[in-house]
C-alpha cells in the first residue's frame, strides 16, 4: 500500500515473524529489507544505512503521462497528439518530465532537477538551463493551441510541478520500460 502513494519511500519490515515464507513474502510485496526480532540497535542502524544508500534515486517506471487527448510516451520520448502528430522530446526534456511525474503533487526545485537530470550536486551553480528546457517543453506540449499551462505549473519560489489534471501511467511491477 505504501508503494502506491510513496513509490520511492524505503520500507523495512521489523517483525517477530521469522519463517522463510514470511521473509520472502515481505520482500516480494515491496519491502527493501526484513528484520526479525530480536535484533540489535547496531544491526538496525546498519540496515537502515544500507537501504538508504540503495534508495535515494530509485527509478520510477513511468510509461505514459496524459492530459486530455495528448500524451507523452516516456519510453519513446515523444508527444502523441489526438490527430496522430508525434513530437520528439530531447533526452533532457523527457528526463525532466519523468522527474516531475515521479514527484507528482509537489514542487520540484531547480536544484533537484539539476542534480537528478544533469548530475550537478553543487548548490552554487547558477544556470537558467532548467527554465529554458521548461519553456521548450511547454511549447512542445502546448502545440498549436498552446494549452501547456495544464502540463507544467510554476510554483513561485519553489520550482515546477506537473498540473493537477494529468494522468500518470506506471509500468507493472518489475518492469523498467520507462527509460
């Protein structure tokens, strides 16, 4: 249930149920680790550290983002319009859209986009590259009618987020077809 609303949230099951079937079931339903009581505080902290090392950039397999009759096929990196027109997205544009979709419902800062899309983790970098890519994305998504305001919303002082009326389709569990 946590995976439905918090796809990247690390999950560790702490329990007294220690049979092999219980451990396997816990891991198969989405837990990142499974710890059986009794356990030491040192072991718990080591396992939490290990899960966090593996988890911060867990990819979210987004297959399609849709608004009305226009959709973005993430794997193909293209916009598909109702009339059949296809518009190619650059790798950066597709990565920005996928990052926004992976964090739908909250603003994603420019710094976070720079870190996740470009790999720039130094907060001192001053660039308007994100804004330029967002402008191009809005133009491509808006097309002839330019209704792109529904796709990407600017949150003043915070960053960008996907519009509230978009549908996000994920790949079935275990498939990595988004990238």
